[in-house]
C-alpha cells in the first residue's frame, strides 16, 4: 500500500525510469519525467515531498534542476536524491550541493529501492506527525509500515518519543532519544530482547507519543545494531525451521521464506 508521499522521479534513460517507477509505485505516489525541464514544470505545478533525479541529463542537469527548485519558496523544502557515478560524486558534486543524498551508479534496483523507501517512510512519518490529533499521539497500522521500517524512520529523523506496538493482546513499548533506542519492554523482557521479540511482527497497531520519555536505559545496542542483530537472529531461526521442515519430509517452495519475488535475480541499473 502506497504512502501519501508524492515522489518526483527524473531520468532521461527510459529503462531506468521505467524500472524505478515500477519498483517505487507501490510505496509512494510517483510522478515521472524524462527531462529536467518537464520535471521543473511538474514540481512547480504540484510540489513533491521527495525528488529522485539523475545527475547527467542533456540540457539542464540534475544539480541545476535541484538548484532551480531550491531557489523557489514553494519548492525549497523537500529532500532530494541525485543519482550519479562515483567519479561525478567525487569530482563534481560536493556536500555543499543542494542534494540531501546520493545514489551511486551503477546500482542494483533492490538496493536503490531500499534506500529510497527509507526516505519515503521517514517523510510519511513526519506527515503523520504534522496531522496528529489534539492529543499529539500518532496512530498507525504495522501492515502499512512494519516494525523495522518504523524504527529506521525514527532513527533517520532523530526522533525522541515513546513507540507502543500492540498485536493479538501483546504489547511492546520502546523509548527513543534522538533516534536511538534507550529502553524497551515486552512482557517480562527488557532492553534488546524485547526489541528482538517484535521485529518479526507484520501486523498490529502502533502509537507514537512524542511527549513520552523515560530515564531508564536497558538496551545495549544502538538502533541500527538492534535491527541488524534482530534480523540475524530472525534469519537464523528461519534457517533452523527450514532444516527441521526438510528433515520432516516437507519440501519448501522455490520462493523460500522471503517469497518468490525476493529471490528473483536483481537488476543492475546504469545511465
């Protein structure tokens, strides 16, 4: 299910544009343009929440497009990602440029989609926070933004808040300070173990209270460390379950635990 995030995608290569459009279409409201001049008109007509743009294009290049948009008050505040070669990033682009992030070409479609999705999720969360009800609590469903995506978004946004997740009568509370998990509870579990317990959740509900604070510190790892270790443990558990199923005479489907599309060969995209 797509977020209500408006993404403007710009690339003069029709194959790259088409494949990125297809990959990101389920994550955001995507508008595509194959040249910077068309993208400028579309952005002025309906300002996006995020711009993903190729750097090397005929006529106006990606950096010039970003600079033109940033110079206009109505289109000055959304984040931008430039897709560029390693040489261009090192020699022609710099941290002082208008872009917020860079995708180094060539890149694999899955890697690019994953990177852009993190930004989409962060923007979606910020939009939800701006439209929070009078009690200041943001509410959502974990089927739209799962636990891992939610925690990564809070880390990227350097948020301080109380995250409460519920599913089938179970409840987990996680406290963040500047994007880092400080304290977590799940039944009798505390800290890292409490976080690991809920990373596999794909359903349920969540609430974000940006006034929620704690003076407790029960976690040993930072947010990224918790996610990486939790995913490692989850993969290990799935491998063990797969081995037990095989020993019991059950043949796994070709897609495996991650699903058929996840196991398909990735696509390398370049200019």
